C-alpha cells in the first residue's frame, strides 16, 4: 500500500513537471509566433519600400532620357544657329567688299 502511495506521489510529481515543461514550451511558441508576425510585417514593409524605390528609379530614368533628348535637340538648334551666323557673316563680308 505504501509502495502504491509512493508511486502515486511520484506520478503526481511527474505530471507537475510535465505541465511546467508544457507551459514553457507554450510560452516559447508564443514568442516564436510573435517573432514570425514581426518578420512578416517587416518583409511586407521592405517589399513596399523596394517597390517605391523601383518606381522612383524608373521615374529618374524617364526624366534623364527626356533631358538627354532635350540636350540633343538643343545641340541641333545650336548647330543650326551657328550655321546661320556663319552665313550671315559671309553675307556681311560681301556687303563690305
């Protein structure tokens, strides 16, 4: 009888230890779940920022191309004006002579 009582007390102690271990496991799982939520949130935010950076880079590329096109146009106009100035100079030289 006493042996059964000792075994029962040992079983109760093992159940208590098991319950405490399960509580610690549950707490660890809650921490991991919270970390996963934070990681998911950070990843989502990082994705949004990456998309915004990509759109900004594309806008800069478009503006740069437009500026290059305008520069080429300005260079053509400058060359045309230079040609006209040379022609005008030649005409002026003809009047002086």
